């Protein structure tokens, strides 16, 4: 992978993440937030994909070095995650990325998957430096969202067959964000399941839905971040 592990300050301590930069040398900044598996190669690969498209992408390691391929262990790690610390790590990642000379513009984007989708929203709600937020089927029972502080427009990408985040839950999220007077767009993919974007999981990966979601993601960030 062409990126590198970097350290950044987070609430008086240090955290790490995977940073990938475009060959052009600079571009808009994007925070890429992990699924419940941890900072695995799939998430690093997504940071690299963003870099290939001209973004400076940072994927913070919210588990501080732990990762797994076991669903049981992933569930344990997710539920054990200190949400306050994770949100502070994301704030530190945002500050670090905005401080990079390669990052263009005053604001950065957040995008997260599964657990990370909910955390992408939390980071956007608490950091006005976030200029665009994308939530891929976000879910975490311990993350509370307060949309009063949300300044970024939100793109939500969900799946019709998702047993974790049903279309009804996605529509309620849309209603809540819109009721708070914020901008939101929700796309629900027919026939797709939770984690449809993860091409390392053939049991749920949906190539057509993933391709359309990637197109929407790039268009959204380019429009909102410049």
C-alpha cells in the first residue's frame, strides 16, 4: 500500500492512523472511519482509493492497534470502544489532517462504514470543521447524535435488506436530520444487504450498489469540499 502509518495528538495522548496522499501532492481532506473489524487492509485500501481520486485520506485507528476477522471478536471490540475517546481521536485526526500542507480547503469530509458510519455523523455533529459527511449503513448502540451542531450536509447510503440498519431506521435518520434544519440525502439500495460496499466479503458484497455508492461518494465530496 502506498500510504503510511502516522501519529497525531488526541486529547493529551497520541493516536495513529493510515495516511494516503494523491500523486498530485494535495487535495481535499477526508477522514475514513473503520468498520467494527478495526483498521484492516480493506479500510487502508479505501484510503488509497480516495488518494487515487485526488483526496488526502486519513483512516484513524480507533481500536488502538487491535483488529480481527472474527464477528464475535468484532462485536466485542465495538461494544468495548470508549465512545468519548473515539470521538476525541476523530477530532484529533481532523485537526491533524487540516494542518497538513497537502490538504486544500478549510474543511474536511468524514466517511464511515457500519460502526464508522455512525461515528462519521458524530464527528460531523461535534466538529464544525467537517464540511461533508457520508454515512454507509451506520450503526452503534452507544453513539448518541445531536444534530444541533451539524453544519455539514449528509449523504446516507443504506441497504434494503439490512438487518442492522433497516430502511425504516434510515428514513428516521433522514427525518431527524431534516427536522433539525440540516441538509441530508438518503439512498437505499434495492436487494442489497449490510456491508454491501465491502468487496472483501463476497457473502454481502454487491458490485452494482457499491459502484453507484462510490460514484455518489466522489461526486458528493467533490461538490462539497471543492
